[in-house]
C-alpha cells in the first residue's frame, strides 16, 4: 500500500473513531441523567449530523424504533442496503464496514436464528459500539470481526449475501474489495450495496472538488468504473441504480450483482487433451 493510501485509510479511521466516540459519550450522558433523576432522560445518543442525504433518516421509522439508539445514531451511510438485499431466513450475511452495527442487526432480524450476520470494521471504537449495541439488541446470530474490506478475514465460499452502506467508496483499492467480496461469496451468492457513484463524465479531480474522501465523495467510482470493477472480479447480472443525488453529478446508488453458481475455467475447457500421462 502506498504512503498516500495509508494516510487516507488513517484519516478515514480517525473520522469514524471520532463518530463512535461521540455516540458513546451521548449514551453515557443519557445513562448518567437517568441515574441522577431516577427517571428517563430526555435524550439518548444523538445522531451524527452529516446532511440530509446520509444517516439514519434513510431508514424506515419502524426499523429505527426496533434497534438500540446507539446503532441508529451511528449510521453514516448513504442508503439502506438491507432493504434491497432481499434477505431470506437462514442466509449468511456480511456487512463491509459495519460501523455501529445498524445494518448487521437489521440483517440478523431478517435471516432469523438459523442465519448469521457478520459485521467487518477496522475501527476499534466502532467495533466496541457495535458490540454494545448487539448486547442491547439481544442478537445471538451476530458476529463482529476486526479487519479491512480489502482483506476479509473469512474463508472462501462461506457467505450468501454481502452488503455495504457507503463504505466501498472509502477504499483506496476498490478492485481488492471486489475480488475479496467475490472470494467469500458462495457460488450463486449476491451483493446488495449502497454506495456513492459518479457520473461517467466527471473526472477524479472534479469528484474531489465536490467533497473530501472521508465525506464519501472524492473516492467514488463512476458508473462505468464500478461496473468494470465488478465484471473484472467475476460478477454477473450487474445493476447500478441511482436513488438520489448527494452532490452535483454524484449519486447514492443501489448496486446488485451475482457470483455465478458455477465457475468455468476457460483455459482448462479450451486446452487440447493429451493422450498420455
């Protein structure tokens, strides 16, 4: 990894660590007020303010009400991937960049006790917050892992669905993310991702003018680049559907694709057969 990529990753880590700390402080302040007053505090953890196009407002009211306040407050995404991933009972789900755990906990409810929801995050503070939220939710079919989305700490062919909420655009090696996602998916597995995607006409410099890297803008791929990256990793049935604008020429989009149920080794299929050993 280049020095610039390392610096960008550290900048992203610091931003999300600060966000988790902010939510945790709000939760502790609320608990302290409860204890002192002997009643219910007026306020819980405060949602992180990041604009109308990001955060907990993108979830339905019944979803927000069913989860711990700390999970909802820490939501920093640009969409609601669990609403588009079409999860089923018994499936194994992996959330890339799981943050405070909102999408993991929602996934866990959808796949039920026979399924499993994994969350992957590189930030200690976010993992601590996610574990606290898991405990409050009483979710037993959930596991949070520490690691990067470019090197997923799970075996190959073990996940049915990969989701992510406005995190892949933060990676400085998106092709590694696509390759790792393809690797951990079982044959026939799929992705249901929310991410920021740029119009094809915008150059990287123009994307950077519209926002910084940790603000999920500068690092965004164009529609064509996103499709090409997924195709190169081996995905088929790729759909990239914009949902709302987050900046001029920049869109929150739903990304769907599938890992083929059977993989054909083209070289082996076309190689001439030898008569002898």
